C-alpha cells in the first residue's frame, strides 16, 4: 500500500492522466462495441427446462416467448369498422417485424381463415376486450432489442391513434425486457444528499468534492467495462444500475474514510506527504480489506451456477473493484495535489500560526461511548430486541417473481395485465405449458382389445388418444385451481401433445405455485404409471423453479460467505471472538433488513408511498444478492470500527479503554459514511424498477440499522462484556495463519531510516529518567519515539506475563509481524529483554515502564 501511495503522491498528474485515459478508453470501446444485456434463466435439470426442450424439438413454432397485444373498446364497438381497421393495420405491421414468427387472434393477418369459435376464445364474454398473441422466433433474452422496441412503438402509436375511448397495450416476456432499470435522476439525488453530509462532516468544499470525484471516476471506468463484458458473458440489464448503486455508496464511503484520516494527520501537524502516507497505510489498508470482503461475498453469488445471478455478481464485482482502485491510486494523487485545501479556512489559519489541532471524539459521541461502556448489558439487549422485532416478517418470506400487475400504473405492461385479468381472469396472464409424451402408453384403437399406440390426428382434441392422456386432461379440468385447459395440440410427427392450463389465480399467487406442484406431483405420477411423461413449463413455472433452485442453494451460499469472511477477519485481527461476533451481528442486521422488505413489498405496508403496487412475493434472486451486499457492507463497518479499537488495544492493552476510545472516535465517521449510503441507496427507491426499489430499500435499511444499532451500540457493548476474550486466539492457530495487518504503520520521512535506537537522552532507557525529557503521552512525543516507547511497553508486559524459555521467541515473533515498523519492533525487543532480566516489577521512573507495569497487571490480574 505504501508503494502505491508514494508513487501517487510523487507523480499525481501521471496518475490522473492514466485514469482519464482509462475512463475514455472504456467508454469509447463500449460505444463502439455496444452492450448486450439480457436476463437469461437457464435452469438445467429442472422440469421447466425439460418442458422447454420438448417444445423446441416437437413444437418449434411455440418454443419462443410471446407477447399479447390487448385492446379494449366501449360496448358494441369491437366490430366498429374504424377501430377494426386500425387494429388490423397494427397487427399486420407487427407481423412484419423480423423476429416475429406470427400473430394469432381476431383481426390478425389470416384470421379470416380460422374457425370463428377459435377466434371467439380471444374475445371476452362482454365483447369489450380482445387480444392477439405475438409469437417470437426465440426467447426474449436472445431477441434483438431493436425488434422488441419496434413492436412496442407500433403499439404505442396505435394507442394514440385510436382515440380516448379505446385502449391498446402490450404485455408479456418480450416487452418486459424493455422495462430494464435505467440510470437517471435518482443518482443525482443520491449524490446531492451525499454532498450535504460530506460538507457537514468536513466543512470544506474541496474535501467534499474528493470522495464524489473518486466514486464518479470509478463508475466511469466500471460502467464501460461492464458494457464490454456483457458481450462475452451473460450480464443482466439490472447489473449497470446495481453497479451505479454500489459504486456511489461504497465509493464515496471508502474515500470518506481515507480523506478523514488524511485531514486528521494534517491537523496534528504532519506534512502533506506524511499525511497521505499515514492515511493510506491505515485507512487505505482498511478500505482494501473491506472491499475484498464485499468481493468475497459477491463471489458467493456464483455458487448456485445460475446465469442470471452470475451476471449480477460480475457487474457488482467490477464496480466494487473499480472503487477500490480509485481509492488507493486516484485519491492519494488528488490529496497530494490539494493538500491543506481539504481543511476549512479556520483550520488552515490555525496551522499557519503554528497550532496543532488534536482530533478527539466529539462530546456527543464520547458521551454515547461512555454510556455504552457503563451499561453494556442494557445496550446490547435493547439493540438486539429492536432488531428482532423488525425481523419478525422474515418468517413469512415467500420467494417468487412478481407479475406485471406490480408494474407502475400507466405503463403498457400494467395496462395489458389489468385488461387481460378483467376480461379473461387473473390466471390468463401466466398460463402453464404442459407437455405429455405418451410414446410409452397404449390406447384401444378399435375396441378389440389390441393395444396400439397412435398420436391424435386432425387437430386439438379431435383424434383418439391414450386413456391416460384423456385422464390427465380430466384431472386438470376438475382441479378447483384451474380455470380452463386449452388443447390438446398434437405434435406433427410424434406421440406428444401440448396443453395450456390457465390457473384461477395470478402468476404470483401462492395458489398457482401449489397448482404447479400438484401437476408435477400426483397428476404426473399417475400418468407415468400408464406410460405418459408429463412436464410443466412456461414463464410462471420457470420462475417457480428459479425460486426453488435458489432456496436449495441458500445454506451452502450462506456458509461459504460467512466462513470466508470470518476467516479473513481472524487472519487480520488475530482474534476469534471479534470475527464471530461480527458475523453473528451481520446475520441479525440482515434479518432485520429482510423483515423491512417483506413488510413493504410482500405485505404491502407503505406500498403506495414506495410505488410498488400490490404486494407480491420477493424475487428469488434478492436473498442471495442482497445478503451478499449486506454482509460485505456490514463487514466494512466492522473493519473500520474494530481496526480503530485494535490500534488503541495495541497501545494500551486495556480492553475497556480501547473499546471506549475507539468507539467514540470512529462513531462520527461511521455515522457520516452510513448516512451517505442510506441517502444514495434510498434515492433508488423512487425509480421505476421494482427490483431496484427492492434492493435500494433493503440496502438503505440494512446500512442504517447496522451502523446505528449494531456497530455503534451492540458490538461495542458486547466487546465490553467479553473483555480480554476479544483478543484470544489459540497459539497453534496463530502460528499457522498468515500474517496480515489492516492498521499498518508509517514513519515520517525524517525518521524512515532510523534503526533500533539504544537508550539515549532522546529515548529513555528502562529504569532511567532523563532530565528534561517529555513524558510520552502519545500526542506530543515525536512519532518515532512514541512507537519505540509503545513497543517497549508491549514487550515488557508480554514478557512479565510469560516468563518461560519460549517467551523470547514468542515476543520476537509478535514483534516481527508489526509490518516493518522498525522503531516499534526495536522497542518491543528491548522491553522484552529488559523484562526477562528483571526479577521485580519494572522501575517507576520511566513512563514507558509505568505503562508496562499497568499493562502487566491488566494481563495477569495481580499486583
């Protein structure tokens, strides 16, 4: 990290130019190559996929996705010549679109050659609503977006031309692809809120601009790369907006932590270069570590192996990696250039006058930290109870795909859905496709008892068929959840028939899922005993299988994400309890966030305010995507909080003081960072896409609850209760784990070449006090001396606790992992050796030795 920071500070304009060229290159390449976003639900091994395979092989004309063009007229106006002519013109134009295989229905081309009874099935009983089916040559995800847009434009033009008394709309899987979330005004609102929070925190417009500039630069690069990647891998059309959502929230947050540390170093009197180096080797390390935890969590999304989810994870991962890269390269270059201008005018004036401004916790946050320290049981219990109440709705979580009845009012898909539901019943918006292969069944063809197998002939329902197929149709018609069964439609050359089952309930209704289970269960099992193979497909059944596939993979996903994150934190903090505590609290905050989205999106509370229409199931991919993001972002705050507490622990070896001071000092910046994320994520609630609304509300609620309740209340309270157990790690585990430091250290340039000092007049030797020497209080002492003194204290305390043959080896190994801080390491070794040679408590004349004695008493619990 120090190498990157040093390079960025030494060559800021080079870094800035490289970033500008990188952004321009990615964007220009994306414009030249284009993007190919698509939502693909390939579910190998599922029953819906088996049904699709039968359709593609036996009914190729019906294998593609379809839309329905619906029109409503006043009573008796369906046969009006003027209206009929306009609808006929529309359907004729649609049939000429390249990827449209055909249009079937009243007034469609060739409809005058179809039996009137067949056409009548596409007209409502009251004669006011009719529809025509637009059959595409392939699935919507693979169709050219231009063709789908052309069909939608033709319908929109017809709706304007027919007059106010007639409505024309289109719904279905094809046009649904056009309703992809778009980047728009909500992002601007989020940035504006972030700027206000940053100004309140920093009081400097220059400081405000840096996190925003870093996040926007990262997004400029990330969006170009995501567009290019969509041509190689299947990337959902949700991915770019999800990338913007994450890039703004995470990017601004990460930069905020670094800028805050940089300003603190300047206020304490450091030079600009030393301030940048210190900020990057402490907060910069924490940012990289936090970003890695998010990427690990997103990698868990790849576990189910579902193409749609893979695309989301790839897009989000690219956005997070870009924000990390900007934070550790572009941001230090900008900090080096702007320097003290990131401070307020008043602060710059005080520094110019030779004053140093100590950065301590504000009175309010310090008081809160003291209150939590005094009553940790009450704080922890109240926080967990509050989150538990919010998590209650999770027990009613139902996964499924919300139908187009939840689309915003006035959209063509919402109008078409409502018209079809009014004219033909709610289940007509999501019919089930049932295939029956009776190649293994027998039928009595001539009544003499000879068994022969023969396909139906002469059209749907008009030819002989095996009794088992007829029995299946009878069972379906008798089911109280089935409105009607259309068919059977025979395959041209195979013993296969196609049935269309229209449920009584809407596609998102739980009763429809139960009907699918019954067809695949008792009905299909009964048919199979008679040699008939039954599969259930169609969009509704596919989404049902999608939900089940994800549900089955959730335990493995949760285990991998939690396990990997905990392991990473154990390596970083050399503690078992802190990572486990963080993981458990992450689960609690995630449960509370899921409770909020179930209450709003499934139960319908505040649905009108949020603009999500009727309550419906939660999209199946939301638990995996949202949990990955929530867990990663929650671990971010855990890292930022605990890394500051660890710094105090290493200096003091007093758990109570370390937690209280670290908690108080980091609370303000965590609250500011969380506020930014809440505003950025919350702004997406006001977009048009239900999916993005859901993710935005879930993330905003999770961050708010995690920051205010978990990190600023429950975690510090539990760390107070755990005491020194926070820092326990078995020795055998400590030896085998790799060394990784989040906090890092940095020495000013003037002292960078210092080696381990012998006791001199500048640095006290144990047992001696130099006249005129300033006691080390951690603030006024020179940085090099402070680190040596801290090291001496730690070494002496550790040795007094462990006076045995392996003690020195353990002490040296501990010193060796202090990331190359030579003064701290040298002090540790010297203190350790001095303690081993003493047979009494350390001399009191040295401030360092006094602190060592206090630390020793704290460790051993004796005096």
